[in-house]
C-alpha cells in the first residue's frame, strides 16, 4: 500500500501597504538554531582532530567570531529585506540575534579558557594593551543585556517602547564588532567586506529615519 507524502506548507503572500509580503512561516525556529550551530560543531571537531593548522587557537577564535558577525549582520538584514522586497523573515530575527550572541560567547570562552588558560592577570593586561580586545569586550558587555531581554517576557515588563530603545544598542554592537575585526588582522580585506555590509544596513536605517523626520513617505512597519 502506497502512502502519499504530506506536502510541506508553502510561503504565504500577504498583501500589505500595496506590497505582497512573502511570509515564511513553515520553518520551525528550532531548526534555525540547529542549523546555526553546525559551524561551531564543525570547527570544534577540526580542533579536536588537530586540523586547524599551526595556530589552532587563533583559527578557532577567528572562525567563531566571524560566524558571530555573520549572524549579527543576518539579523540586521531582516527588516530591510522585508521593507524592500516583501520577504518576511521577521520571526527568525530573534533566533539569528541569539545565535550571534552564542557565537560571541564561544569566541570569548575560546580566548579566555583555551588561549589564556583563565590567567586573570594576563587577560586584564591583554584587554588594556590591545585595543581590538578592549573594543571586543565593550561590544560583549553591551550585547549581554540585549540577549537577556530577547524574549516576550522582557518586552511585556519593559514595555515595547523601552525595549525598542534598548535594542537599538545592537547598532553600536555591530560597529564595535567590525572595528574589533578590522584591528585584529594585519590585512583587513575580509573585515572591510563585513564593515561595508554593516555600513549599508545602518546607513539604510539612518536614511529612513531622516526621511521620516523630514516628513518623507516611509512605510510604518518594522522600524528596527
């Protein structure tokens, strides 16, 4: 007896403000987390099997930090993507932002535990001596309250307006992240690419904000 495979639900086209929003609602959020952690598992496996080259700690730190920046940029791209193309991935923005935070934590733990061996004096000296580490630590400190409040309970307790103001600090985190990257390498070709992406995403938001202040016609939805 043959059984017909159930068809997967397809993205819905929802009319809104004269546009068709393509809503991708069928992908479970947990799948975003599971797929998002694949690079971390892969890189740690490379480390455990001694396949990270001559400086494995540096390679691992770099890879984890790079994926943190990628997920952060992806989360910042959700709103412009919806506003410009009608593709609505807004329900995955929180997951992408939290993945960025989790990768920052892994990046930091690799530095603190595997690289520095939890030597507090060496860590403090490094933070004070190396500007890119100082900037990275500042970004992490700002990112912590954003991650802690990335839930519906925090939105209800803080109120939507206060919560939105708090989470605009993610823009500063993105700037600090690319500065951290730029200053941590000798040849900043790769960091400049990511810096350009961040500049475009933040510049887009700034332009919309200026248009709104000058009475320009800007769609009302999703201003973060």
